C-alpha cells in the first residue's frame, strides 16, 4: 500500500466547523471514505451539520470519485 506525503491517515475531511466535525465523529466518520457507509440523508440530519458543511462534503466526495451510500 503506497502513501503519498499528503495522506493524513486520521483525517482527510474538508475543513468543517467544529459542530460538524463533532457530529461526524459521533457516528464514526473520521475520514472522507467513511461517508460512503452513510446516506446523504443520515449525514444531513446530524445535529451540527449545516448546508455549508454538506456542500463541502459533497464536493470533496465528488473530487475523489466517491459518493454517499445509496438509500
């Protein structure tokens, strides 16, 4: 398994507000890839996750060719 110097094993999420980060951590999301185990609806409804945070997550997933879990 190769690692680039930009890899951050514990956190490759976009820069989010503290409440949004706490909300994600509470459901075990500490890396962008973890979002693929959750539907967009689940994440959107977390206390602390706002429209701005959702937009950042959607764009970050898209850039990596990833997406939220299908319903």
